[in-house]
């Protein structure tokens, strides 16, 4: 389980205002697939507001009745007391 380090990926965002962002194209094109997955989770993490107990996990395996599924980006959060 990997919890993301926001300091590493914040420099790759070009912010226009609080509600809008534009990813810097050159930095996205230079990422390998794993870096891009983490970057996408970081964008979501930077824009989550008002949720309690939020966890961002990269590369999680979830067990289901029909097999195991690998999730490159997994977000778990609590809303109105329900996790």
C-alpha cells in the first residue's frame, strides 16, 4: 500500500484558480505509467473538500466473489458517518 506524497506531485500542476487546474502537458508526457497513476490520484486528492477519513491508495488488490481485482487508484472516504 502506498500513500501519496503531495509535495512530489504538486509542482506538476499549473493552477488557474481554486476550482480549475490544467496539467502541464510536458510533465505528463514524460511520466511512466506508474507515475501517471499516482499523479491522477494526487489531482483528486488536491481537489477533495469536505470529506472525512479519506484514504488514497495506489495499486490495491481487492478480493471479490469472482476473483481478485487490481485497482491502480483506490479512494476510500466517509460521508455522513458511512465509510
